[in-house]
C-alpha cells in the first residue's frame, strides 16, 4: 500500500480530507493491534469521533478500490 496506493494523489487527498490517519506497526505497537483485534495486515480501521469502529478493510487494495472500499463502510 505504501509503495503504490498511498502514493497516489487522489488517495492522499481523500484521506486528508476525510480522516485523521494514524499508523501502527505490528512490533512496537502490539498493544494497539490487540486493542483493535487486528489479525491480518494490512488492516485499515475506520472509527467514528467517539472511537467506535465503523468498519475495516483488510489486505492490499489498488488506489480506486481502496477509496471505494472505505466509502462502502457508510457515512462517517
């Protein structure tokens, strides 16, 4: 994702205009992986303003597919 999808300007604009992005790495951030019950990487979890999970997207996604998958989670 970091070498293809997240380098695309439309994906960067979409994320920056709609989310506060936070990245956790499996080793140093193991507690966050347990907190969010992450079992596979990459995993993208969308939370509402109160921290409730709206949904998640798991696995590699091409740029337009990533945006479509996130949009498919509902209104945020």
